[in-house]
C-alpha cells in the first residue's frame, strides 16, 4: 500500500511539473508573439547652451538655452500619441495648429496601420527593414506640430535646428567641414527600384533606425541631422511653406545650411520626419 501511495505521489508531481512547464511555454510563446517589443528607449534630449553661433552663410546670431531631441522622433514614440487620441478622440483637436485647414481632421497618418504594424512586428515594409526605432515618417507638418504640442514641446525653429546641428562654428556638416559619405544616411546608396538592397557606402538604401548612424553626430551630440530623414521645422518661408532642414536617404548629401522650401504643410513623405525642442521660438 505504501509503495502504491508513493507511486501515486510521484505521478502527481510529475504531472504537475509537466503542466507547469506547458503553462510557462505557452506564456513565453504569447509574450514572444504578442507582447515582446523591439522598441528601445530613445527619448533623450540634449541641452544647447545659450550664446552666439553662426547661422546660414555665417551670420552671427544669439539664442537662449533650449533642449532638443537627441534623435528623430520614432514610430514607437508617435504610436503613443496615436494611442492617446484613439482613446480620447474628443481631445484630438486640442493639439491642432490654429491655422490648420478645416478639411484636415486628424493626425493618424495615411497607411499608419501598415507602417506601425510592420514596425511593431519587426518585419519589412515594401522590403525595407523597419522597427519601432525607425524615424516617424509620412507625417505632415500639422501632424508634427500636434505631436510636439501633445508632449508639451515645439518644433525647432530653423535657427535652433542649425545651432544644434552645426555647433557655434557653423560647420558645413555635423562633424566638420569635409563631407564623409560614410558618416550619414544619404542618397549615396539609394536605389528606389531595389528597396531590399544593402547600402555599400553608408549601409542604408532607405531609412535606418534613428540611432543607427552614430557617426552623424553634431558637436553637441545630436544624432542624425545630416541624413536619414529630413525634418520639419517651425519656421515658414516667405512663400508660406514650412522650412525643412537636413538631408535624407533619397537625396545627395548637402551642407546643413541648406533647406527645402517647396513642400506643402499637408505633404506626407517617407523622407520627412521631425524632432522637438522645449523652448519658445526666439
């Protein structure tokens, strides 16, 4: 009888152990497929001290202290904004720019579910690698403004952007005066018809994660201002179009003093993203 009881107890423990193992395995598989995230923490900011610097073609200018995002805003970060407005639809208009056209009714970009879904899963979109750490693209100027306002921040002025990118000496490129195509994600490797191609110069064909090209670093330590995606600023041109700064993966490398002024505020493109600052415009 004692032997039979011991055998029963042994079988009970074995069965319980097997069930516990199955539960742990199932939990791991659920976590792996539905909960696990590829997102890294990339919300650091860099303080840009007050003082004089050279802007544009070498014009001296002074700015007060401000801080700027170290990296371009990511898909994962923008997803938090989308989640907020989906849960609080009555609040979405609170973040609209006062001059936003009435026919623009939201800030969830076109094809958001495709880009975000593939980024969350870590699967390519149109054969291009993408993750939650990739730059938020396909956003209009109005979207970028709304996201910044939601965070209690602003888009940088052209001057703020340039100081953070060029330092006080007004370098042509974040690292100095000479172009080094290996240090930035520019159009050196861009082949639109072959999105899955590997870059042989800078390592990228299309966009890359915002922290991938660490050599594209300004004197203040701000990353990705010469390439990857160009960036909306708070400054508007005399023709009433937003000023866009910085190079991108589809265009030849250009000095940081350059700008793009032929895009409409409503435009959404894969080559345009943004970053934010925390001070009022000068």
